[in-house]
């Protein structure tokens, strides 16, 4: 495992797992939300976002956290990944995690 894509529903635990994998593999963590969003959650233009993901995944080792179809499924992430981890916990689990995260952020 050198190039890992972690995908799943919001609140499924993908960021937590991706961080742990990146640490264990001594790999950079590429958070797609951090690349996509500018201040006040304004999205970057698609071409700029795609270019940044292309650059980030050109490395030999990485862990990507995120679900943006244009760069994950249709772009460089899954084309370059050697491992895909699909987080699919029961609905009650990720709904609880989303609820707790929402309360924490307020």
C-alpha cells in the first residue's frame, strides 16, 4: 500500500482512518476538502482543483481522503491508487458521528 484512496459517506470515519493510515505509512495526507474549498467554503474552479489533485497524486506515496467524482472516480486518484478503502458503516453509526461533529463545531 503506497497510494491509498479512502472514500465513504460524510461521517463514515474516512478522515480519521485516512489520518491513521497516512501516519502509519509515513505518507502525506491529501484532504480533498482542503484543496477544493477556499475561505468561507467557496469552491475553487474545477480546473484549478483538478490541477492541484494531479500534482498531489503524482508522488510515489500518499493517502487521499475525499469523494469528489471529477478527481476520484473520473480523475487521477483511482487511476493512480493501488488501494481503495470504502467506508460503509451502518447508517446509525455515521448519523451519530455527524450529529456529534455538528455539535462540536458550533
